[in-house]
C-alpha cells in the first residue's frame, strides 16, 4: 500500500509539535550513520572526522570494507545504530555511507565536519526523493 507523501510530512510535524524530539523521527538525516557525533562516540572515528572502516570484504571489490567491529565474541559493529548490523543488506548500506562520508571528506579537505555531513545527507535525500519515493508513494488528493 502506497501512502501519500503528505501523510509522512504530517507524521513528522506531529512528533515535533508534541515535543518528542528525543524519539526517532523519520527525518532522513542519517542519524543511524552519524550517531551522536565524534565528540560523544569517538570509537566510530579515526581520531579525526573520517569513520573507521572494518576488514576487507571477501569477494567483489577489493576496496570494499566491512563495518568496523570490536574484538568481542561475537564481534559487534561500532556504528551509530547497532540495529544496522542485523542483516547483510542494511550493514552493507551502512558501510557504503561510512565510505562515502570518508571519501567526501578526502575530496574536500577544507570543509568542516558539519558541511561534509550536509553534503552526504543531501546526496542520500536526493536518492530517496528521486529514486525511492516516486515508486512508493501517491499524490495526496
């Protein structure tokens, strides 16, 4: 069942007006990737503003990396939202955004972290709005 985009917008507005900012709101801001940032979750970063990356993935592109993981048994992903390590597709998408953030940082050395995050978020939002939404929503009447 496809929902009108207006339903999504009203749901977000209702949460904000109700004062539930601490709740997870569908804001398309990649909070699952960025977590609470390098000051509060430094274990996700390389000591600067780039994300840590994990071991090389087996097969496929030799530059592709797994999510960074601790040494526990089983090894847990060191990411903003641990639920993103529950299945392969979601964890690989998480890893893609970690690498995209770090590459954007490398290619724009003069930009602050907030500006890099904005660029990455805009790319993500563009994909959602122009690739995902047209096929999964209907116009509100």
